[in-house]
C-alpha cells in the first residue's frame, strides 16, 4: 500500500478457518504491519502459526493483550468478542469484529466497503463485519439499488461447510470417506454444534444454519434479513431468506430473486450494470455454459454473478446466481478491506 508507517495488528482467533485466511490476506495485500500479535481463546493458545515465513506462538487473548494495538481483527466466536472487543477498544485499538456480537448494535457500523464505506466515519472503536452470506449478496444488490431502486429480495443459499469452521470441514471429509467405504459415521458438528441433533452432511443438504428463532426463520436467515437492511440503509426493504448447508467445502452460492422500482429494464441492461460493479465479476454466458460455481471462486476475493434473467411474469422481477469464497469476501478479505479503508480514510491513529 506504499505506507511509510506500519500498524500494530492483532488477530484474535488466529488458528481458526477464518483467522488463517486473515493472516494469508494480510500477507497477500502487503498490509503495513509494524508488529503482529496473534491471539486465541485458551483452547488454542500455545499453537504455532506461520506469517511471512516466521513462526508465531499464539497467546491466550486477555484485556492486556491489546495494549498498544492499532487494529484488532476478531474471529474467535461471539462470546470472545463480547468480552474482549470493548477491552481492545478501550485501549485505543480499532476492532474489526467478524462475529454476530455487535452487528445490529445501532452505534456500531456494519460495513461492506463497496456498499457503505462512509459508515466507517461513525465508528466508536468497534466495526462489525457482516455475515458471509449477507456480504456477497449486498455487493451484487447495491449497484441495482443505486441505478434502478430496490423493493424486494428473496434469497435461497447453498452454503459451504467451512462457514461452520475447521471442525465442520473435517467432518465433511471424514464422513464422505466413511460412507464411501460403507462404514457408519456419527455426525457431531453439523448443522449446529450446540444443538441436540446432528445430521449427515455428506451426500445431503440441511435446511438449517444456526439455531431457529421464534418466527420459524433461523438466526442465519434473520442475519441476512436484518443486516441487508442495515448495510443498504433500507429499513423498508422486503427481504426473505432460506439458508441451506451443502456438502461443499468452501464457496457459498445464492439464488437471488429481486424486484426493482423501474419498469421495462432488460436482462442485458442488468448484466451491463453488474459487469461494471465494484467487487463483482460477471460470469454470464449461458450459450457457452458460463456461470459462477464455488469450486472456481475459492481463493478469490471477488463476488461472481451470473444466470441473470428477467422474471417471466413480473416486469420488475429479476433472478441471479451469486457465488463467493465465504472465508475471503465473506470474512477475512472483507475485514482486511475494512482495515485498508480505515487507513485510506485516515481513521487509524
Ligand atoms: O454469523 O455456520 O458470521 O456457516 C457465518 C457462518 C455464523 C455461522 C456468522 C455458518 C457465521 C455461519
């Protein structure tokens, strides 16, 4: 980034699926780091982690760990964030929190830089990184809102197991192997580790991500609904979501139906708009069977959009297929991108 100054960066949850991608992303982006502190919950403390070919020992995160830290990236679960993010902020760090702990807090900006970077100016020490499924969807919807207006969104997701962490990836792999060998395998993690029942994910699809709320939607679905309205500054937007887990390792896919405000817009105009949208790569050529797929999105920062078509009965309605690496744009990259925005806007001391 060409900065002279470097920052003291802390990563909390450095050994996790997202934490590892955060380190890789900081490295790839040559983020200006003068000092790196790698932290985790007590469970993972003592583990060794590599950064820029140097070995670091991960320390247990404590309030004092944040003395002198400029930017703290949190991804060690909601309870760790609830306890320690305020402690880090109190000590002068800017926290970028990748859990759901603070996302709907009115005083905490919820940011996707392509959509609402300017909300960063309102931060009070903590910035929330949205849910992975929400992020990739709003990157594709924001240019639509700007040009044609937006009234309604109905989304179904096809989510990868890595969203549920490293243990869920292992469960998918071992379960697949066992089942192919004709052996039984007891599911222990998915759909939700803390729930009573666990179901087979290999060769299956599970219509539950996170626990159920009282209205019949899951928390994951409610996150997509509430976070989308907050990020896009559209409390009046109609949003509904159905979130489904698939036996895909990494890369979330979404079938998105949306209705705009302007009549007579063609599918080609919509494709043109998304082709030029920041953070979006258009992959839309049905004749040549070109469309986004998770296997192609892994390791990339972009949001891939395709299958754009106009609804047959509703002039205001469109369908699209949106795919992104849930660990990158859905988590680690969006967090590091927020850090880059903070530096660019002069918001880090
Ligand atoms: O809210 O299990 O950031 O795939 C996103 C991934 C919650 C869990 C969040 C998963 C998480 C979800």
